[in-house]
C-alpha cells in the first residue's frame, strides 16, 4: 500500500511495516540527468572520432550518429541502473535512486522500460513531455516511470541508529567472514537497510504471522545478495539473521572494538 504526503511517498508492507521515501524533485532529477547526459555525450563523441564515420559514409553518417547516441544513452541508463540498483552516476552524485512504486524489488524489465521511453519524455525538446508529466504526477513520475511503475526518490545519508535497540548482544556469526560482510555492505542499498531496521524497531507491533512472514522475506533477500557458509547461519532464526545483517551494515566494528569469540 502506498500513499503520498507532500513530497514524501509512504509505503506500508502487507506485514504492517510502514516507511517513508522522500521523492526526488524535478530540479534534482534534471541536475542528475544533466550529469549523465554529459557523460553520454563524451562517450558518443569519442565513438564518432574513433570511427571517423563522416569521412567514410558521407550522408549516412548523420543517421548513424543518431542511432549511436540512442544506443549509448539507453545502454548507459540500463546498465548503470541495473548494476547500481536504480542509480546512474548522476543519481549517485545527487543521492537519487529509482525504486519500484509499490516498494518491491526493482526488476530488470522496469529499468529497460523507463529507459526506452526516455526519448518520448524528451520530446519535442528539452524534456518537455517528461517535465509536464512530472509536474502533473503526484509522484513526480515521467512517462517512463508511469509505464514501468517506478519512482525516483532521494536517498538521505545514513546516520548511525541506536543499535542497542535492535541488537540482542549475541555473538554475530556473520563477522567470522569479514570479506563476505564487506560484500554484503556493498550490495545492500540504503533503502533495504532502512527497511530492515524499521522492521526490527517495529517488530513488537506486528501480529505473529505477519512478523514471521516479513522476516522470512527479508532474510531470504539478504541471503540471495550474499550467501554465507551454512555453518555460519545454522540454527539462526530469520529474525536473528536480519538482526545480524543490520548490525554489520550499520556498525563497521564489533562492539568494544574487539573481535568476539564464540559460536
């Protein structure tokens, strides 16, 4: 379930966990796209000079230039947003991210759809259609976002939460594999980390079945992002696994600065 309040999108999961995502403003999106457009233009110019098409093909070069620009811009958007989970270089610089409008995991077909329709949004010039669509949409969505069911949100800088409220004090077995912990930190997005933290903070407000279902879904998601050896997670409930993940994401060093021992 989703809702809009001012410039914030509120999402409530079926398990009863609610969290808010600040929507990116049209100005922030324009600045991010300007950065990306500059990178695309540089790549396109490099290709043009490298191939020297105008000297070989004459009049056909213009058509090929347009096709090359289309391929580079679409390919850049798809590759970057898939590799960086909803971000391009410009979006990373402006702390923006593309997410599913319902709060689900962003799918590859959504990324393809929104990038293919970017040229429709840019018509007739200066992103006029896309800009008007953003202004008329409550979620500041251009046509590509509407078709792909995506929104662009602002990702606030993560602050250190009160981990004592969610960490049980038990030994965190994930820390036995620091290289996997580092990989997990790299792959978990700020939105995913915030959702897991909110789930732990509000776990007492959920009904029993919803609580079990939510933490099972979160645990499975984190396990898929970075699998740990079976003996590391053996005997750990899904909720404890999510608690361990949140602890290693937000706390870079073990409590007290020393390595814990145990099983």
